[in-house]
C-alpha cells in the first residue's frame, strides 16, 4: 500500500499542502525526491514480510504434519493466497484509490524507517545502479518527474469544471487558446471598420466624428489602404465643444498608424500593447493590404468575454430562435459563431461567415441559395456590394 500510495499521490497537491505548512506533505515530497531510496525501504520491508511468512508457514506445516509432502504444498498455496489478498491486491487498491489521503501519514513512518535501514538501502542500490548502467537505463543527474505540457494543463482545467466557477473556467480555457490564434482571428474585418476619409466634405466628416461610437478611428485618403493615421476622438471633444475644430486642427491630432502582420499571435500582440502603451493597430497581409483593425479591447474580450457597449443595430446575443435557426451578418466571426452556438465551422481559412461562403462557391452567390458546410445548413438571405450581408444558419440535427 505504501509503494502504490506514494507513487500515485498527486505531487502538485502535495506541494500546495507543503506550502501551507503541512508537515506530512513536506516529508512526502522529500521522500518522493529520493525515489530509489523510497522504493528500496518499502520493498525491503515487503520482501522481508513475504519471506518470513513463507518460512513460518513451512515450520508450522512440518510441526503439524511432520514429513508429509502435501502439507508443504498446501501451506505454500494458502500463504500465497493470503499474501495475494492481504499483502498485495487489497493494500494496492486502497493505496491507489486514497493516495492523497494516505501519503502524508505514511511519510511519518517511512522517514524514520529509511534513516534506520539506510546502510542496507545504500548497499542494495549499489547493485541496482550498476544493473541500470549496464542496460543503459540509469537516470540522468538532475532528473525530475516530467512537467505538465500545455495540452495536459488544458486537460486538467477541462476536467476540473466542477471545482472552478463557470466564468473562471471559461477564462482559463480562453487563455490556452491565445497561443493558437492570431490577430486576424480577433480583429474587426475591413468591411466592418469605421474610418474617416479626409477627402470627404468637411461637414460630412464633422457629422461622422460627432456620431461615432468608437474612441479611435483610422484616417485615410481616397481608399482604405492609404491610411494616414489613427484619430483619438477624446482629444477632439474640447475643440468640438468650442466649435474650433477645423481640417488643420484635425490633422494635428492624427497619430502615426501602427501596423500588425496578420499572422502575429494574439498573446504576443497583447504583450506588445501592454509594453508600448498602445491600444489599437491596423492588421495587414503580406502585401501591405489593410485587412482590419485590432484593439486591446478585442483581445481582452477574447479572454473574458464581451464587456463593451454594443453598437446600435448590432446583435451581440447569439441564440437559436423558435425554428432552430438564426439570422447573422456576413461579417460575423466564425470563432464567435462556433463558440456561442456550439458549431464546427472550419477556422483554417476565412475568418468570417461571408468569407467562408464565398470560398465555398468561389463566387458571390445570389440571395435564396442554400448550402451545407460541415453538415450545417445555411441560406443566403441578402447580398450587397460583392459580399453576403445576411445569412440564416439552421441548427444541425444531432
């Protein structure tokens, strides 16, 4: 039982208890760091008990039945059965089942026992080490138990759902995803970006600035790939209030644009935003074409969920209606749709519903056309300006 319990004990839980001052956990960790000596003292005791039981059985059989050969055979079978049940299977089942509960108390017994028989263990381990070196399985100096990989940590979080609040559980799982996704996965697509064209009529620009629901707007001339910079609207509030805003003063408040390659990992970008006091950047492809806009808020929402105020006309809550279907804008992120509707749209290619459908048809489909992607029925409801504006998704039958 000692051997099974010690080896099956959760070392991370033991370390946690040790940090809280649990003496038994501290002793257990010390013993587990000397695996060869720990196994030596346990197996030494186990072997001595088994050998003593077999010898005692032989003496009893000879004393009762003298030179009868069948008595030794029956005695051997009986002691083997008893050792198997009492000394092997039952203790090992108990040790494996209640390893974390049993390990600290056992440590109080094994620690002084190891000190007592240390010379014997040392002598035996000389032969064990020689044999391991002979078969080239000797542990390397500084060898430690393998640490948990990222996937193993993720699996631990998945299986600990009953012990972690649902919201915290979701945040932890999202953190693991940050290493896998890029800024292209979380950005606001180019088609959904709000930007200011400096070549537009001045009155139109002022109206756009006064009615914008964003605090930072890209500024460009003629077309979006010709970006001039980023405009921080909060810095213009005073000028607008005093009616002193002009094309010249507007140009003075435009900050130099910051470009982000589309393949940049989200976690790396979050670190860059934090270290350089940045809040937004334009996502570009390998040819310098603007693909979209990513902000600090986009990345934070990817971790903790949506928290910013919704824009008028935008549906943030995704839920099936009575007919088990839902109307969605073509600019909706596939990752968001998958996460909130428990679907399985492919994420390797296009990032939006519009892009996925266009890639499927290799053309712009007309309204009313239906299709299936990964077994999910989709109906094109509205198309406009060479893109799909609205589509209806039907809940797949299980």
